[in-house]
C-alpha cells in the first residue's frame, strides 16, 4: 500500500491537492480492450502520488504524451512507453502486455507492428508469476467463469475472455483485495470482459447462439418437433436478454449453467436472499412475456 510522506492534515482542513493539472478522463472512443489495461494504469498512477511532471522526468518522456496515453488520446501507444510507465508504477508487465496486444489488434495494428514494438524490450523481465492468492483464486473459480462465458461466446472467445479477465484482475489485485468483497469485484471484471465481446442488439446481449446448445434441442430428432422447440427457446432466450443485469446473471447461472442458489451466491459474492429475490423477479417477468405452451388437442 502506498503511504504519503506528508504530515497528517489537521481536522477541519482539506487535504493538499496534487500539484499540476488534473488528469482528464478517458476518451469516449477508447475501446473495451484498450480500457482493460488503461484503467488499471490510471489507477496505479493516481495511487503513486506522482505528478505528470515527476513521472515525465523519471521515464524521460514528454508530459503531454504521457497525459495523452493515460487518457487514450491520439495514436495507440507503442509497447516501449507503456512498459516504461508500468515499471515506474510497479505494475506487472506480463498481463499488461497480453492486454496491450489484444487492444492493439482491436486498434487494427498488424502483427508486424506489434512484434516490432517488442523486439527491443524484455516483456517478461519481472512479475511473470501472479501472486499466490491470485493463482489460488483463479484455480477455484476459472471453470465457473468459463461456464458463464460459454453462454454468450464461442469456445475460442470464451477462453480469451476468461484469460483476459484474470489478467485484468492481476493488474488490479491490490485494489481487489481492498474491496468489500473480492468475489463481487472479480465478477464485475469477468462480466465486463464477457459483455465487451458479446454481440448486442438494442443494448442487450444476444443469446441466440446459446439457444441451439440446449439439451432438449440436442435430443430432438424429428424436424417438426425441433422447429417448434427452437421457436419457443429463441423467444425465451430473447426474453432473458431483456432482464436487468443482475437478474440476467442469476438466471444464466441457475437455469443455463445449473448452479444451485448457494453456488451462485458464492460466485457472485451476493447474499443468498438476494439471489433468490432476483430469481423470483426474473421468473415473474419471463412468465409475463412468454405465453404458456399450447396443450389444445394434446395430452398435458
């Protein structure tokens, strides 16, 4: 934890402000992959107590360029300067490099450009192994995270999203440990990472591809039965996508991933009562928008 060398501020007096111009917000056009490493870097900078002038002097890079980098303004930054800032701010550079590389692809940088940025740097010089508690936490919940991600993404995207979430968590591990509940903190990171890669329609995630993987559809062999079941399943999944975020997560974990109430509560870092309440409200909504199956002329 970073501590200040300045004497404590007497009661009733405001804390001294950091000298220099305040760092501006991240630009609105910065993509999700770029934000995945930029947010932790900004947090590390703000926690360091350094001014832009001081940081500029330490890494020997123009203050204006550092400000642009920390706001996501201008051209996508080369790895050399990102690494210099990371070393100065005490950030682990291996997960940072992986996230930087993914964001470079999102920024339409070629593999030649990415490799050219790292030819003269040592990517894995320090911090190549995550903290032991991070590794233990990952081993405990990674398979559960993959089940959730599988509902929204194909296999390759699922694996990439889960790995990126743990890299993002590694970069902000101290912040996660200091949070009210590390499970909730980690889930928010995982969810944001998955949703950033999930196709959306009208602002809501699409679940259409997951509908084809249901057990019922996989066991149907008659084309007519399959078509009828598929229509109803697609309607259900479309309705699920319209649920508020918290209710959607509970329904996905409970109904699509097979989690018990207790397991969902532990994974989300949410009370058992909240899980049951969210499921109850979600079920009421789904019942209100999905008509019951017709039984006319058939046995119940």
